[in-house]
C-alpha cells in the first residue's frame, strides 16, 4: 500500500511539474524575440487555440505571487526550458548517430541501444530537475495559492481523463469493427 501511495504521489508530482512546465513553455516569446526560438512558444500557443495558454496565464495571475514566489516561478520556467532544449539535443544526437550508421550493411545495435539508454537516463534526470524546480515553486505557495493550483490541476487531470476515455472508446469501436469484418470474411 505504501508503494502504491508513493507511486501515485510521484505521478501526481510529475504531472503537476509537466502541466505547469509545459503550459508555461507555451507562453508567447517576449517582444523583440525573433527567429525559431522566439516563435516556438507562440506556435504552440496558437496550435492549441490559445485556450491552454490563456488558462495558465490566468492561473499565474490568480496566484498573485510575491517577489520570492515569482523568482521561484521564473527559476522553474528557466529550468524547464533549459532541460527541454537539452532533451531535444539528446534526441538529435541519437538521430545523427543512426544517420551515420544507416549506410552500414550491419548496424551496431549494441551501440544504438547503449546510446539510447544513456539518453533515456539523462532525460530522466532532466525531467526530475524540472519536477523539483516546479515543486520548489509549489512549496513556496501559501495554502490559498496551493488550493488555486490544486483546483486547476484537478480540472486539467479530469479533462485529460475524459480525452483518454474517448480514445479508449474509439479504439474499442475500431476493434469491434475489425473483429466484425474479420468474422464476416471468415463466414464467406
């Protein structure tokens, strides 16, 4: 029971960190920022129709952060952005390694596996650093602010569960259609 509770708390903490981090990463780039780096945040905000971005901006505004809390927020945002960029570089490294090997008649699967494993470990550390930065921010909040975040988090989790349920239903329907088509083909 302790392991299950600990696992659920870890999942909740990671989800919180990812929700807060991913949401804030989608904020538009500051005025005057140009190029791909500047457009990245705006692209994601527009891609989602701005609803999620609007919700996070609203949540940030509702929290009425003091100066120390704002520093924690900015620290978490910066950690998240840096770690996300490093994870992208890690992916590119694996991609380049494979590109260099793909013309070989026999792939070195051991090398590919070792590289992938190393990247997974590093990315896990990056995710943990990001989660810890967001948890430090969360822990700096007072009870009223934590209640505001908790309410938003619960609503976000409920929305995600609804989407997952719809996907499960669609997959079940497709499976039933596939089974029905296979049964009809066998009957002929």
